[in-house]
């Protein structure tokens, strides 16, 4: 049997180069596998490469009778039906921590950009507003980050790196996660308590059924009118319609978002707000992070085809 | 004699409220003092409030025979003719460090915004580029900050705060300044050597005749095609036409600028580049920083009118 890998998600060509040199790739371009390949072709597929957030359930697994490994590009694997995979003895691997620094950097980019209003400030200058001495309500002095109470929700590799970064900005950092970690930040026992306390909420929690829409209308009300939220985790963690409502009526002060409920779709209501910074899921999108994620994917696929345990299995 | 203060620069009304409660303000609105006030009125002025970057020379001092103190709002005092003031026994005060955290935060906002391309990324999403799957050359994976060699030029209060922040991003930090400081970063003996070494140049040096256009065409060439420069100090430190040329022909990779040679004028050539992030001199523009700067101004003026030494004198 050859080392056939079904490319389940739509990947940029450049991201597949290194895999193509090592494995035979069957690219779906993001379309259903059975629309692109025959049953015979799919029968030879032993491994699958996916973006972790993309739904991958029983129906797809049933098309691939030889499938033994699902390898996620990136940290997340929230789209994969873990029960269905377990029933079929399919292994699941990911790229843990490979993009953590890049994602943490983007969290800070969004937070600082939001607090210092970099989008309207840059636009004001480029459009001649400054040289023309045009008034701009957006440029009234904003609250600074110094002394802010920062709540980090989730203390995995990314949460840790975010906390280390934001603490260097003379802020007070506390966190909530399922369990207490050996980190130099105050642990808060419940998410509501963290949100009540903080001015800045940074979401770095793993997506899953237990965190689905956990940041809802009530949590946003607790965050309060001077509060801002930054999400670099998954769109599913926030109740997006509730967030839009909270931004519209100033229940909260602003949001920095790299992830959305139904990517790449972003509601117009969200993209028309001035008090948001929006990026198209580029948290892990740096050259270094891609190389590190690709290293994990290659290591997982190589080990699997050689009959060895995955070096980066999903726990 | 009453406590008359000439407001030499154009200030927003909201910035003057606290001063107006304590002193009699003569506001020029940024116009020449003798166009707005009579010689008799000016004769009673004992103190002057200015933005440090605005040129303030002998001609103005000669209009104010009772002037005994020039108080700068902010850290800089580069516009003040120090010799002329010394000849007239005029004291000079500033607001040292009051805005250092806010300025350091903005340096990081510009650096991260530049490296993670937040301006084009936000625009791409808001204009429907992402949902429409439109290709964007701006969104090819950029180089990340992890492991970058960061050179900080100037190690005053702001340089120190910038260094502490950027070091938390898993970077390697070195600095150059007139003298070695007791800081945990490698000292580099010359600016050229620092620029040769670094990928990211953060300018936090005090403006003055010795640093005028010190970042010139040759320095930008040394910074190199993967190098980026961020300036939150003064526009005078960079040879702006040379910077525009270096950005136009990719001698360097990008720039983040809060300060310009002739504010508020910014050449079109600069504001048309996609690989720059531009803000209208808002480094110290946060509520906290304004309150802290105002505290320094009030303390300086109060002490001066009471015949006590200035608590925040320019050294």
C-alpha cells in the first residue's frame, strides 16, 4: 500500500508542498471526498489531513474504509467526531504548541490594536484627517493598558504565552481554567468570577461541547461597559449574536476577533463596528508557525505509515 | 502678581481643564503670542506651557519679559532653545516618564500591527475579501516575532519599558544608547552595529541635534530587506525622504510610525504604502498618561509660582 493521504480541507498550495514531497496527496479542495474521488480511490486512503475546526464525522469516515489516522494541521481538533473515530480505531494527531507563540502574538496584536484604536487612527491619518485637523471622536484619549485587570480564560500553551506577554505591560493577570496550573498568576475558580473581575478578557480555551457559546449575553453583561474581549481560540466559544448585540448597545467596550462562528462568513453587523479589530483566522499564520505545524504533521504521518505510535497524539 | 500661564501650543480644551482651575491661562491656540495678546498682557506672563516638540526660541522669549518657567507637557523638550532660556534664567520642566508606559504600549501596537499586517487583514475581512475567498498577497504568512533580533535605540524610561515588553515575546533584545545601563539586555557600542545585527529597530532615543536624521539611507540599508523600524520618539530622528525611498524599493520590509518630520503633515508617498502602520502622534495619548502628565505640569507650575524648585526639571 502506498502512503495515500486525503487532504480533507482546502489548503493553500504552498502549505502542501512539503507533504507532497513525502506522501501521495488526494486533494479535495474542500469539497466532499466522494464528489472528487471514486470509491476505489478512497478505499486506498489510510490517512487524512484536516484543519481541526472543520466538521469531520461518521459520513466521511464511512467513505474511507482503510482510514487509520486523522492528522490535524494546528492545535485544534474540535471538528473531529472523536467517538466515531474511536469506534473505528482511527488515531488522531495534532500539532500541539507549534503555533502557540504566533497565536499569542496575535492575541496581543488584537488587544493593543483595539485599545489604542490602531485601525481608525491609521485610517484617519491616511485619509488626511490629521493634516486637515479634522476632529475625530475615535481619537479621544482611550483608557490605557497600564494597571488593567486581565483575565485569561484557558491556561494551555497558548494561554500561558498570552499571560506572559500581557503581564509585561504592567497589568494584573488572573486566569480561569478547569484546573489550577503552576503559573505565577492568580487562579480564579469560576469563569463568571473571572469575568466579573476583569477589564480585559482574553479567550484561549480549547473549543468543545463544554465551552460552546460559554461567553453568552450574561457573561458579556458581567464583562461590562468598559470591558473588552479578545478571542483567538474558536468562534464557537462566543455566542456571536449576543456579542453583536453587546457591541451595538455598548454593553461592552470592544472586541478583537480572529475567529468566528461560521468562517469565513462574518456578519455585516460585526464588520461595520468601529470598536472592533477583525482578522481572518491568522493566529497561527506565520512562516515559523507553519514550518512547526508542518513538522508535526510530517512526524505524525511518517510514524503512522511506519506503524509507530503518533508522536503528537490528541490526548 | 497673578499666576498667569501662556498656553503656547494648541491644546484640546479637555487637556486644559485642570490647569484652568488653578492658573490664569492665556491661550494662543497655537498662533504667535503677539498676534493674540497685547504687549501689556504678555508682560504679566510668568510661565509658559508648551508641547516640547514645538519650536520655542529667543523671539518668543523676548516677548515675555517676566517669563521664568517653561513647562513642557510630555517628556520631550526638543523644541525649546535651551541656551536662550539659560541666558534669561528661565527654568524648564517636563513630565518625565509620565507617559512612558503608554508610549511603550504604542510601540508594541505598531510593531505587532506591522508584523501581523493588522491593517490590511482587518480591511480584507471587512470588505468581504475573506468570505469571498479573494486572494490577497498581503496575507501570505509573514515572518513572526518569535526569535527575532530586536534592537532598542535609547534606554531611557520609554526604551526600558519597550525592551521589557518585547522581550516577553520570545525575542532577543539588545540596545544602544550613549551609555551602558543596568538592564538585562546586551549593550551594543554603536548604533551601526546594533542596526547591522537587528531585524527590528525600535527607536526610543531622545530627539536633539545629536540624533537629527541619524537614521539615514545608510542605516536603513544596514537594517536590510527583512528589517522593520518603529519610531515613537520624534520624526526628526529619521531622514524621512530616505525612509520613503527605502520603503519604495524594499530596502527595508516595513515601518511603524507615530511621529513624523513635519507634523501633522505626512507625505502621500508614506501614507500610500501597504507595509506601514501610521498613527497621528498618539503615543502618550491615553487617559492615564494625560492625568500623569497633567500632574507633572501642575506640580511644576505650583512649585514655580510658590518660589520652590521645579519637582520635574529638565536636567
